[in-house]
C-alpha cells in the first residue's frame, strides 16, 4: 500500500464520520450513556492518531482533529430513544459513511477497519470493569454487524 494518499474532501468527511460514530457507539454500547472518561479517551486517541498513525491515516485524523469534539457532541446529541434505537441510528449513519470505502480500495478498507476496531476497543474500555473486559470479544463482533469487519 502506498504510504500516502490524497483524499478528497468527501473521503475525509466520510472517513471522519466513521471514526466519530465508532467512538460514540463504543461509548454508548454498554449503558446507553456517554461517560466523561469515554469522551475524553475518544478525543485523546483521535488527537494522538493525527500524530502517530501510519502515514495513510494521518490525513484523516489530522482533518478530524480540528472538529472531532464538536462533531462528537453534535452527533451524540442527535441520538434519541432507547439503546436499540440509538444503535440503529448509528448503524444507518455508519452505512452512509461506509459507502466511501470501496472507492478507496480493498487494502485500505482492511487496514482502516483494523484501525477503527482498535479505536472502538480503546474507547469502550475507557470506563470498563473487569466484567466488561471479558465481554469485549462479543462486542467486537458487534462491529461486524455494522460492516466494520
């Protein structure tokens, strides 16, 4: 895979949306509530990834770093209803954003999926107990349901 990729504005927006919705899903998945530590972890990890990610992910995280917290707050504020309704809404939003992946290519999609899965796992465990850590493999399969592998 090429170390650099020139993303279009649409690609940056949709890939950023995938990341934001993934972190929100990780934060609400356990109890339907976004804990301060989960949000803080999402913000921190997104910022760090703008610096330390592989070169082909840096442009995505750098673009997102400028408005991640604003998007996180706005997107999460749009979620209403029960836990299932919130997750269903996230699923719809994720599918809309995921449409961009085939245009970029299968190798990128595979690597991006691993990257986002790792991000999900880290945000999910930001406010977790030992019991939740044992539940993580089950919840990772939940990402597959949303098309993230």
